[in-house]
């Protein structure tokens, strides 16, 4: 089966913590320059820049998967991926509706810029997108599925905003087929967590907020094709 270089966790300048140079054309050109085949745009709690990134990628040998990074009520980050921009935008609209009434403070968190495919600023989002939604981690799989997508916990090895930091464990009743581990060399070094490889597909993505941090073509997934359907088959339960 073919192998494809991936980075499935990239933020644009819509995320308040994302650098303003993380524009749609800059993201796709950097990803292509680094030799990636497959990327996902996963801004905090919104998918308003997904369509522009897809348009900016036209003509490049690069597949862009629409997505978002949801912050659950327990302050757990979960990567959610969708089949098309309409689905992602609908999911993002719902996620935004579950945010608390807290406005962004650009001088502290950064601006939340909605961009066009040629770097034109089209809007600036007011609600603080990095806030925890009222969606529980127990409900995120159903949330993603309702919009045709799937999900998995982000950077489970981090000391904050991870399922381990919030719950102390990865509950087996949650129907995840994959987990993201930011630093697998450290996380698996003592062998105590090796069993995760038996239960989940372990992926490592950049969580890039700055252009240089987008992953190099060093990690690969075996897929029948570099598209959403093949990715879903590889990263969901029963794979």
C-alpha cells in the first residue's frame, strides 16, 4: 500500500495563538516545499479558513483535509476531521455556538483572522476560539460523526489540554481509533504505554502555529489514496 507523508494538525491565523503569517497560501506552499502529501487544517473551535486553504492548494501535489481542534468541556483538545469544507464549516459553526460568551483580546491572545485564498483579510472573529466549549469529551465522537467526520485525542502526552492531563487515563469506552502523540520517543521510552499501539493508530503531527514548525516529510501513513475516505478507514475503530 502506498505511503504518504502527513501533518494532520496545523493552525492558521484564525487561531488566536497562530502566527499571522499562517495564511492559506503560506501554509500550503510550506507544506508542499517540505514534501508533504496530506495535511489537515485544524484551527481552534472553527473551520472558517478551511475553504481558503483548499482553494490555495489548487494545482499543488497536496491534499488538504478540512478539520478543527475542539476544546472539550474538560479542556481536552480533540482533532476533528471532515470530508469536505461544507461539513467542516457546519461543525465549526456548531462548535462556536457552544463557546462561552468570552470575547477575544487580540493584544493578549492574538487576532483571529478569516482569510481568503490570496491572503486577503475577510473578517475577524470576536468570540475567543481557544475557550472550552460545553461539549464533553464523551460527546465529541458523536459530534464529529454528525457532520460526517471522525476524531481522536490530540497530543495525549502533553501536560495540559490532553486527555491524560485532564482525566489521568484514556478511557477505553471512548470510540477512538487513533491518538496523537507529540513526542513518541519520550512518551514510549519506558515501554509502559506500548499497549497503545495495539489499540490505536498512533499519529504524530506538528500542531504548527508558525510556518517553520510544519512537519517535514518524516512520518507516513499507509493509505489506499491520499484522501479523507482512506484516512478515515485508517484512523477509526475497526480499521
